[in-house]
């Protein structure tokens, strides 16, 4: 069997919350004005209460609302696919599996959290959500989700991606969203940055500042973040929970779990449910987070309190960071251009439970083309980071002869990233 | 249940060949040089023997080779989806189902025939396949298929699509194919047309002439056609055979079956397996073929012998045709810009077993956006023709109160067609 499928009624009914299981508690977010632990009340200007509760919950299993399951069922459960043709091509004894999240209409794992975020906001009477997007995967996912709950979505899109990926903008508009290139002249944050540098290519940090500013200034508007926060990783655990059920059907358990990391949500979504056995000592699975060489948050960043955005509107979070004023180069894996890292992933990395690798973009496109020419699916540049390291690990197995079970997250397809492939073929990509 | 899934081992093991069941036999193809029935021997310059046999076979069930099933399993079985959210939006008692073929890596139903065509050619020692493509869906599917059987693929792409859809070209190149805009200076056919009109936007007919010419002149090269021919419709019946199994699971049988038609293969693929009951008198299902208003082959064409290509290399086929020198306007549903129609579909239409409707492109984009905003999937412009008529029929059910079962083929997604959506939003599309 190439694909291991689940029935619609096998979609998990709960998300897995790792907070109570962490080896040591997460450090609290700090109020940027007082440097004291954040008063949850103050977060209500940005987030609905249900999400603020989830952000700090000590409940291990959190029920997925029926309304969310119903929208999930448009594309979930996603297939777990055995990479038989890639294994053959690599001549490896490794068993490579990938969880394919690109099957969602927006083409990535992002709607797993966009849908519940739109749902909880609508339930508390919010009419409009602002957000930022890099490559457009998050923005299109929130646009997609918003329409099911009557939420108007406004997306600040990192300018370099807005220019490189016009198709994504139209996709967001098709789902009814409004899209603004960031930095924009419509917010104080945007205007300040444009004054200093009119050609600023933008970054996720700047776009977050703009989206947060608009939400803070409008009472019927909330803000929605597509990665980094605890509740985002929580919602993404539906990936790993499904993958666990699927692997159990073929009586396999992963020796190595691999995911790309920008803010940490697709990696966390796949990895955290498997961390249960690792934390309890029942497995010695290796967890590998793969980041871009040009934005090496885990491998080169410091583990300290920092802002989530560029201007300094968000609470300070204890995380691995390259500094909130870091502007990553305009690499094509736009979704991974973020200065920080999810506090949960940062903590697990700090505790030695996660390894990190930084890879160059020419290497990841080489791996992506090998994958497309064997498995058939064209990976998103972000997901290709995971493909690259899965191939590396499978080749190590060829050396050692070990039939390891490798599981990675193919978090999205690259059909809207063909321009980046073109540049790769034309030798125009630099590392 | 929103999605009705099948297990991998439920992929049909045979294709359904309608030839022995037609109310009267198909008229034979004629040799363009003699106007006499074509000698199958002469087709061997273009096609492998296995496909020539399938083209004329009187066997009702033709086994799908194991090697083809293995590649099918990359994405098949495809889901049958109940359009619950569209039904709700339309407030209709109709039960709308769609078979979603966009889940294939190239994003459409086309690999259903590309894979067996590449397989049979490789089995007979062919190293290279030439073909034409309109929107790029067929070319990318053959590129995808070729790589599994060591076949080099060269694609003549209709120039207007080559320009409008650069992403598709890169996709074909990612899968290792070579892509040439047609009309091109590399063939006699292309040079002749360019001399008469250097700005000729191209058409499927011209691109076929170029691809056929190259195959005729090179003994190790065959030609591959993505629609129209009997063996192509045969391979596509995997769609309808799966849909039948899926509907049986929910104890439904379609009252109306809808598909878009260019050459006729996606419509035929869904419809023909359901034609069995209609031909035997066991059902009175309506079959509706939807074509573009600007290329109205069934509704306005004549039923007579005509060439499959523009220059006149192919055998003459009895079919509905707008004339082999018809150049359709550059509408965005590039895959439907063809002057002729599959002989099987033409015959069934002539016999009154199929209805046809021609729809305008602004109408189909309106329907496509309604679909995207309810069901979540952004349809290819080609597939949106079927969406439009499915909506129309569902609205009729709202008038009459009849809970009809409507089945249509969502033959592909539109993620590589966002430029067309952009033009629609900007009011630039004309009918």
C-alpha cells in the first residue's frame, strides 16, 4: 500500500496540549510596557478568550469543536504516504513516510489552525481578523477559513512575496480576503519603516506589527497569528495524531521525525504527539527541525526574551531569536523567514529533545526536484527543507544498512511556487 | 460524511470499453491520403500496438496493467465529495456530488490516460513521446507519467497558454519535459503557419500537427494524444467506475451527470460507466456535456468527417466539428479550445443520449467563485463549466422541490489559473 488512509470519522476529536508534559514549565510572556508577566486581560484586545485559555491551558487533551471538525472534513484526514519510489531511487533500506498536508484547498497545513481561530473569534462576536503572511500560505488559509464563519479577513503580505507570488494574492481574494503589501502606508508602523527605507522588502515581523496595530485600534477586529504561539501548535497536533494512527495500522513507529521550521508550527504539529513517548522514556525517536541557512533561528539564534514582531507591539516571549529587528534575505521559502521560534519548540530544543539543521536553498531545490521526479508531488520550498534532510538521513541508512523508519511532514505543495523552481533551473538562486 | 473514500485496493482493475455497447458502431477513421478506412498498420508510426488495439477493441472490460495501477496509487482512488456547503448556499433539495480529480499531482484527470500511454509506449521500446498541450494540464500530466517509465517527453504548448501560464511550463520542466511554444519554427507545419501569421496565438489543432509531424519523422518517437480518441476515453473510465462504487456506498444513483467538454475525455470518463444502465434501459439518467460558448463544438458544430489537427496529418474522424481550421478565441479555459469532439461522445450526442449546453466564460467564473467560497476548492476554468451547470440544475430543483442526485466531474483545480481569476475580478474577461 502506498497510501495509508483514515476514514472521516477517524479525524482526532481532541488536540494534544504538550504544556503539562514539558520537562520544565514555559516561561510566561512578558508585558512589553512593564516587563512583568502578561495580564491575560490585556490579550483580549487581540484574541478571543477561548484561544487565550488554550494558550495557557494545563489540560492535556482539548476537544475539537464539532463546527471545526466539519470544516476539517473538507480535506482531512490527510494521507500518510510511503515514499516507495524515493526509497527505490535512493537505494536505501530506510522506510520513508510523509504526511501530506498539501491536500488542503489552500495547499498547506495552515488551515488546521486557521479554521479553529476563525471559529473561536466568530463565536465571540468578532467580525474582522487581521493577519500577516509571508509566502501567502497562512493568509490564504485564514481567507479560506474566514468564509465559513462570516469573518472578514485582511492580510498584510510581506512585500517581497506580494511581488514574487501574485497568484497567492488572487487566491486570497478569491476566498474574499483583502490583501495589502507590507510595509504599507496604512499603519503608523508601516509608515515609520517606509520613511527609513522606502525599498524595504518587508518581513513577517513588520507585517505582524501592522496587523496587530490595526487590531488594537479597532474593537470589532482581532488579530490572528499563523505560527509560534502555543495554541497554534496545539491545533496543528491534528497532523501528528493522525500520523500516529496511520503508522500504527502498518505497525511502524518513527525512528526519526523531520519537519521544516519557520515559526515552528508544522514541525510541532507533526512532532509533539510523538514527543509523549520520548518524554516518558518509551521511545528514543530523534526529532530534527530544519531551518534555512539564511534564517538560522535555532542553530544561530539566542534563547532569550524577545518581541514577536519588529516594532515591539507583542508580548515578549522566551524563545530562540535572531533579534526582532533581523530582516532575513529574500529567499524563496518565504514561510520560513521569521526571526523567532515557537516557545514550545525553543524549550524542547534547549532541553536537548530536538536537533536542528540549517540547509541552503539550492540544496533544498535539488532535493525538491528529486522528490517531484520520484514521488510525483512538487513540494513547497518550505516543505523541501524537510525533504532534503529526509533524503540525507535515508542516505545515511544506506551507508549503515539500518532500516530506520523516517517520518517527515510534507507541509504543502509548490504549485504556486513555480517561479522559484524556474529560478533554480536557471541557476539564479543564491545561498 | 462529506467525502466518500475508497481504499487503494478498490481502484478498478479494468477499464470500461463502451464500443461494443454503442447503439450503432462507430464509423471507422479514414486515411487522409486515400479517404478509405485507415489501415491500422499505418498508425504504428504514431502509437504502440496495445493502444491501437484498444482503439478498436470490442472487449467490454480491459485489464489495467499492474504497473499502471501502481502509479495510479500515487493519487487514486480520488474522493467523491458531497457538496454540502454548496447545497446549503443554494438552498436546494438536490444532492450534489463531485468527483475530485484535482488531487492528482498534475492537478487534473489527465494522468489517468497519460500513465497507461507512457507505459504501453515504454513496453514497446519507445524512448520519446511528443504531444500538444493547451492549458498545460495534459502536457504536465504526460511529463509526470513519462518519468515513471523512462520516457522523454516533448510538449508543443499552444502559444497563448505558454504566455498566460508560465507556471505550467516550469511544472512540466520540473518533471523533466521539454516545452516548445506552438506554432514553432522547428516543424514544417509551424513554419508554414508563422509565415502566414507571425502573431498566430496557436491552437490545439496546430500543436497537434507539430507533435505528429515530429513523431512521423523519427522512428524512436511516438505521439500521444490527451483526449478525443477511444483509448483515451477508455482510460478515463476509471473516474466513473470509482464514482459508481462510491455512490453505491451511500445508496445513491445519479439523476443528472455533468462534465465539461473540450475533446470529451473528462466527461466521457465520468459518464460512460453510467451509460451502461441508460443503454440497457435500467436508468433514465440525463447526461449533460458543457462546452464554452466561444468553442461550441456540440451545440453548433456539424457531425461529419474531419481532421483531428489543423494541417491534416491525422486520420479523418466522424465527429462533431467546427472545422479543422477553426481557431477558437483565447479564452482562459485553454483545455476546452478544440475544434472537434471525441467520436464516442459525438455518436452518443447524435443518438440523443447526451445533452449539450454552451456557457459563457464570465458565467463560469462567477460559478467558480461561488464554489470556492462554499466548497473551498478553487476549480480550474475548464472544470468550472461543469460547476456552472451543476448549480443551474440544483437551482431548478429548488424551483420544483425535486431532491435530484446531481453528479459532476471537478476535473481539476485552478491553482495554476489564478491569473484568469484575477482578470475576472478586474472585469477584463469578455464572452
